[in-house]
């Protein structure tokens, strides 16, 4: 898989609310009402990531989870990273 072009990344950011592109990574921080709600979200995301074999870097804190996508093999954001960011947004909407 090849890297997404700067135009593809910018177009995706126009559609992906609260996601940022920095240091060759697409990321977003989510806030939750409780620590366990964040853990439940992480577990859902982990299952989806396994299904599609594209795994995020996760940073878990008190009532927050930061999700980051980059292809370590390719050295940047791929179209699959963008698709996964969209999937994460759908997962969060389904939890509400």
C-alpha cells in the first residue's frame, strides 16, 4: 500500500472532525465520562483493528483515549489509515 498524498490527507481532514495530521500521523483524542467507558471503546476498536489488520497506536489516560494512525512500514499515512479514522468516528457514534 502506498502513502496518501497531501491532497488526500487534507481532503480527509475536511471530513474528519477533530482529527489532526502531524508528524506523519493522523490522530484524535476522545473524552469519556468514565475510565471504563474509554476502555470499552478501546476494546471495540481493538476488535475492528484485528478484523481489518490495521492497528492504531493508543494512548489511554483518565477518561481519555488518543487514537493515532500511521503506517510504520510505509512511514506515513496511507489510505487505509484514513479509512480507519472514519471507522473510529463511526464506532464512537454507535456508542452514544
